[in-house]
């Protein structure tokens, strides 16, 4: 199979399509779900971070490289290549205008995520590996970070772009792989995509809200209160 850097490649496009759903799409859903522990407060969120930090270093690194970085880097780089070629003939005139618009937005959102993820992964995982410091990943740091509305805006945008990209990516995926063939099935999956888009956006924005609403130090205060209450209850028995 001859590869060309200027031409689309059928097999690479198929691999690109699959990696968008598994593992990258799956990773994003579980990532936002785990981060939503911020809504439960500092102790709950830090519990998740500590769980991952408790995994032996080389096992965690191997998991990250194989299950996240390699598929994501491939998907991202090939995605930029697809966009740069502006090959918008997937849906041509035989599809509705609204389909073309959604398809265009799905590609445009890919570029937004590209920029967001370079910043986001370097400032979290990248920072952790460069400095050995995990405090940046913990609740108090996020609470402080989101006291700046600019960062709230950056993350809110990264989240909505990723949610749109995945939601409508699933719709594209189902058509590409012939999972939805009839007009009726495509309408149904389009509704499901809209639902996934809205649900993931709300989940992600909820993560940010959790960091803003809950105060760090609450876990320590709870522990301190429990320690205070215990001898008191003993004394009053
Ligand atoms: C408020 C929302 C978010 C928070 C609080 C958050 C938090 C984190 C944290 C703490 C890490 C470091 C994990 C570690 O190294 O152990 C991380 C890494 C990462 N995040 Fe996010 N994230 C958010 C949104 C997103 C979004 C929308 C995406 C899009 C897919 C994303 C993709 C990634 C990726 C690819 C990594 C690097 C993966 C790794 O090597 O572990 N994150 N994030
Ligand atoms: C990091 C930057 C990213 C870029 C530049 C990018 C780019 C693209 C592009 C251009 C497409 C359309 C492919 C086509 O026209 O055939 C696409 C599809 C897709 N992407 Fe991404 N993407 C990125 C990240 C992500 C992430 C983080 C996810 C998961 C949350 C994801 C999930 C998907 C899915 C499910 C599809 C549909 C696959 C298909 O068309 O069959 N992508 N991506």
C-alpha cells in the first residue's frame, strides 16, 4: 500500500474514525465523569487523583501512552490533515444543508480541541511528569485556577467543543460505517447525538461549577469537626 502525504488514505481514514470513538471518545466520557467528583468536594475529587497516582508509575505511564496519547496524537494529527485538505465531499448535495453545517462544525471543533488539548495536557500531565509535582492536579489548585473567569471561559469552550465533536462524531461514525442506513435511523442517531452533546457539555460545565462552588480545606474542616465532635460525644455520655 503506497502512502502519500498529500492524498487521503482509506485505511488511515478508517483508523482515524475508530480512534475517535475508541479509545479517545471513551476516554473523554470517563475523564469528565471522574472529574465530576469535584461536585462532591475536595476529598472526593482528590480521592480520584490519589487513586491514579497510586497505580505503579510504569504501569500508569504505559496505560497513558498506549490507551490515550498514541491514539489521540494519531487522531489529532490525521484530523488536522483532513481539515487542511478541506475534503468536504463526505456530504455533498444529496444531503441536507443542516447536515453540511453540522459536518463543518464537527471539523472546526476538532481544531479548537487541538489547541485546547495542547495547553490542557501540557499543563496537567506534562507538568506532573516534568516536575514530579501532583498538587497542580488537585482540588485546591483547580479552585484557585477557576477564580479567573478567563480560564473558566477557556475550559467551558474546550468542553463544549469536545462534546460537540464527540456527539456529532458518533453520528458521522454511524453513517460512515453503515450502522445507520435508512433516513429514519439517521434521524434517530442525530437526536441521540444532540443528546450526547448536551449531556456531556452539562457534565463538563458541572465539573467547573464543582471547583468554583466547593471550597478547598472543607475536607480538613470536616475531619477536624469529626475529631472535635467525637470527644464531645464521649464527654456527654
Ligand atoms: C474541567 C474540565 C477538566 C478537568 C478538571 C480536567 C482534569 C485533568 C487532569 C487532572 C489531568 C491530569 C491527569 C493525570 O496526569 O493524572 C488531565 C489530563 C488530560 N485531560 Fe483533562 N480535564 C478536563 C477536561 C478535559 C477535556 C474536555 C478533555 C478532552 C478530551 C480532556 C483531556 C485530557 C487529556 C487528553 C489529558 C492527558 C491524559 C493523561 O495522560 O492522563 N480533559 N485532565
Ligand atoms: C485533538 C484534536 C482533534 C482533531 C484535530 C480532530 C479532528 C477530527 C476530524 C477532522 C474529524 C472528521 C473526520 C472526517 O472528516 O472523516 C474527526 C472525527 C471524529 N473525531 Fe476527532 N479530532 C480531534 C479530537 C477528538 C477527540 C478528543 C475526540 C473524542 C472526544 C474525537 C472524536 C471524534 C469522532 C468520534 C469522530 C467521528 C469519526 C468519523 O467521522 O467516522 N476527536 N475528528
